[in-house]
């Protein structure tokens, strides 16, 4: 990752915001640091219910990185709930479970994109590019 440090763009001027939704501390930390490295201000929550709650409190994000398997409210349920609430943030599913049936169900819940873990800087840039945040 260090060898491409000079090639990583800074999106700080774009004022993009992101929410990391993952119950695993290592993934939370990694995704938070990847977003920080790109200059994207971001918050972290531990499950889908917390993602719904933070939006109910009035916060909005440009991008949500949503894990699929979490306690309390999983990523599929949380994505459906956010879409039902009228949340228009771009939601990217990021999970280790990538069989076609799971991916299809997750996408149909309202995802805009999907990536397999582990998330890397190139995968994150790919998400941003496909969702028109970074060209």
C-alpha cells in the first residue's frame, strides 16, 4: 500500500462524507483509515440499527460502506430500511460473503455497488469512480 502513496488522490476539497457500518473492529479501522487517506470525512457505527439511528438523528452521508453480516440489524435489512426512509446516499456493500445469491439479495435491497473484503485503496477508488464521486 505504501508504494502507491504518492498516487493516491486527495478528495478533501470535495467535502465528501462517508459512514462505515461494520461490526468488526479491524474492518472498521481499516475502512476508516482508507477513507481518511483519501481525505473523506467519515464516521463509524457497529451495526445496521446504528446506521439507521444516525440518519434518524439528522445526519446524512454521501457514501455508506455497509457490511452484510452484523448483529441486531444486518446490512440487507439496514439498506432496505434506509431506502424506505428516503435516504439517497450511495450505499456500497462490502462483505466477505460473495456468493451470487447473497450478492443479488444485497443489491436488490438498494445497494449502488458491491465489493468483496478486504477493502483496499484501489477497491475504494473503484467504488468512488463507479458512483461518480471520483473520475
